[in-house]
C-alpha cells in the first residue's frame, strides 16, 4: 500500500514554492506578470479550473497572515517586500555557540561584560551611540581613583569638607551624593599660608564700617574668624571681638599678627561650638555658611548664632547667590582673575539633588601652581531666611554688598542681616 502524503506538509511545500516563484528576482511566475501556476494551486488544495473561487496563497502567508479567498481568475497581486530567509543563513545561525557573558570575546582589556553593564573589573567600556557605561578603576574600596564620566581617573583628594567622601566627585555627581561628616580643619590646612593673599581684593574696609554700625558699642563674635581679616580692624575701632574657627593653622597666623594675641579664639565647629557671654553681633562672612556640609548643619549654625545673641542682637551673613546657569552638563570652568603676578581659575562640579558644589581653584604665580579645594553646600537667600525663622530671627536688611546697594534680581551676592526677636 502506498504511503499517504501529509496534507500539512503539502500545504507548507506549496507556500514555500509560491514564495520563491513570486519573488521579484527569483520568481518565474510573479502574479504581477499575469503568469499563473496551476501546479502550485493544486498542491495547496485549490482548484485551478474553478476561476470563480480560486484559493490564493499569496505572499501574505509569508508574513504570518492567514490566506484568504479571492474571487476572480487572477491571484492577488501582493508580492512580498522582504526576501525569504536563506537556508544557509539559518544553518549558520544554528551552528553558532550560545551568546552570553562567558562567551564574549576577549580583548586587550579583558573579557567584555554583557550589553548595558559595566563588565568585569578592569574592562574597557563599550563605546557606542547608546552606551553610557563608564569604567575606570575597580569596585574595590581601596581603589582611590575617581570614576569620572569623561573616562579619566582622578586622584583622591580631600576638600573643604575633609571627609574622604566629600573630597571625591563620584561619577553620578549630577544625581546627588550624601554628605554626612566633614573635617573643619581641612580647608585651613590647605590654604592658611596664602589665605591673606587670596582675600586681598575683598572690600574689607566697607565691611568693617558696616559691621561697626550694626554692632554699636556691643561685643562681636565672628564665626570663622580665620586670620583676622575683619577681627583686627574691628578691635582697632574699639570693639570687643571673640572668634570661633575650626582651623588651628589659620588661628596660628592670627596669633602672629599685631594684636592677634588679645583676641580670644575657640577652636571648633562654629555650627555647634559655644563660648561664654552674649554678643550684640554675630558675623559669618565670605560665603563661609556654605562650608557647612548639609542643611541640618546650616540650621544648627543659625541656632548657635541666636544662642550667642543678646535680645535684639543681629546675625550678619555674606554669601553669593547660586547661579546654576553658569554650569553646562553639571560642570564649569571660570577665569576669576588675571594680573601680571597671579592667574586664578576655578573648576567646579555640581550636584543639584543635594545642593552641593565641588570646586577647586587653580592659583598660578611665579612661585608655582597651587590647588585650593573648597566644597560648598549652597543655599538661596530665601532658604537662609527660613533657617533664620527656625532659629527665632527675622530678616532686617538685605543688600547686594557692604555699602548698601539694593538687592535685586541681578544681584550676584548678598549681605543679609537677621535680628533676634526675643530671648534665645
């Protein structure tokens, strides 16, 4: 008995035959040419002699669409737009080994990782239009290289915050990084010997005159007294001045100046350190409020100032107004000063999520080059106003500078005066 052919196999063979025959390049019976293939229709189960209802298995079957009935004697003129898959291509694909992390090719930088991941330690990043992976160094905590988005390794440094995590600029700096602790002495240690030269052009005289007016005849406490740029002129005007500073190096330079030994200075964090007595004026100038690493530390500083004020006393802050428009892709490079003796530039990276700015000033003189790191937790004037209210103070004045220029939308710095509303 002769074996019976499987109808499903016959239909499949018919579809493959028509696919080849109707291809624009290979086909011998392309429907657009009006050449019918009765043998194909017969193999597919149709009736070539019945023009009223011809079963057409057109190229739509190749794309996964169901074949349909078409009235009339000619097939549907819908040629395929994609060439059929070559059997040799399928065979080559089937013979390839399975792809995966372990089967990726090795290069001079080691095995490549899976697509979209960093790969093994020490690997070269995948470079491409859709690749954002950057790889430098390793994940070992002992690796002291910074992982920068530009692919260059940066040496570890300690910034004004002092803590190693604050000196680093992580690769996802634009996504924010938490600041938990800092070393109050780190900034002074790096800049104390040249600090007076860096602040030589500041409006010291105008600041001293304004502070004398605000203090009246009462004692003055300066947070971040440093080398005595303001404290010594205030003492020469007859005011009693005390100070708090976290840097023994800065205070040592103050002690070496004329009249510096007579100013009592307490070494410590001015956000929390207390001294004896009450004062009519507490001063925090030169953007030093931003040296505190978090909002909580800055609120604590306001409360510490209020705790040192006598009723009706004032707290004065000098700071710059944040201007994020000067940053591009979270970074900026500015030329601050140029003269025959000194060139001063500043490179900065921004973390808007935590309001952190990691900066390093580059000071070039005839004696050489100095790097001056100083990180900031910046805040807008309105945020400082809220901190003052939390500490029991209200804003009394705000100027653009020490001479009393009105504060406007175009002001880049501000001098804000807060007054204690009652007993602290």
